[in-house]
């Protein structure tokens, strides 16, 4: 039979493999989001202009912003499914723009973004 230690090791290995594949998939999502933009620019302007613009956006870190927004949407959607949330009701008012301290931002995004990013980067 198998011992408890070998069963535990195989479970850890399976978790490690799954998280490695998830990290690779996550990084590809960030880069894949810029492809439609480049194709549109190639059709509207020229291939050279599209390549320059895509390279500039990659160097500027737009793919990181894309990952951050996808993580925010996914986290909020998951939370809404888990705990239930009311839908948006249009009131005609614009968005409130408030200043928030860095401590408040860290407290808001640490568990869903920062820790996840460090974990993914460590893989």
C-alpha cells in the first residue's frame, strides 16, 4: 500500500503542477489582450505602425494593467456569486472620485491582487 507521506507528496506535486500551469495561463492572458489591438491598427493604419504601437504598449506595461483589471473583475464576480450582490441601478449620477490612502488601497487589494501576484511571480 501507499504510505500517508507518499500520498501527501503526490498531492503537493499535483497542486504545484496546477499552479504552474495557471501562472503560465495568467501571463498569456495579459499578452493576448493586446493582439486584437495590434490587428486593428494593422488594418486601419499599417503593419509598421501597428508593430511600433504594440511594442510601445508592451514596454509601457499595459499588459500588467490588463491583468490587474481582469483580476479585479474576476475577484468581484467570484465574491458576488459566493455572497450574493445586488445589481447596478442607474441613478444618472457619475462616478465618485475620492482620494484614498495607500494603506486603504493595500487593505483593499492585498488579498485579491498583491498576494496573488507575488505567488504567481514566485512560480
